[in-house]
């Protein structure tokens, strides 16, 4: 089946839709902060215990949770799959609730 991308119906999100912050577990909070602040230019918006909220323009973009010993994800692909899998689950739950 070779459907072209232009054949898909166009769907538009509501104007109020905004992305949420990405939540990451990191083994070394100091090292991760250096990267997100120094390389990406994000600023600390909030800090509570082992968690730091980073963002830009007042918008939270990344939440880093320190968890010593946590191992790095081996690829961006795994993060993408996990995000899509969670989104699919949430959508299925919402649909199920609407039917009840």
C-alpha cells in the first residue's frame, strides 16, 4: 500500500495546545544542568530537592530528576518509541472512557 503523505486528511490541533515539559531521569544532576544551561541555553525555573525545572521565556521545557545509578538511554529512538507508546495508551484510555 503506497499512500502518499498528501493523501492523509489534514488535522489541526486547537490553538491552545502547548507541548508539555519533557521529564528525564539523570544520574548526575550537576553535569546535566551544565549541558542544558550551557549548551542549550535553558534557565532554571524551579528547584525542589532532586528535581530541577528548566525552560525559556517562563515556559517549562525540561524537568530533570536526579536518580543516582540510572543508566543512559542508548538512543533517541527508544525515547521516541516510549513517548509514542505512552501517547497511544493515553488516547486509548480516553476513548474507552468516552464509550462508558
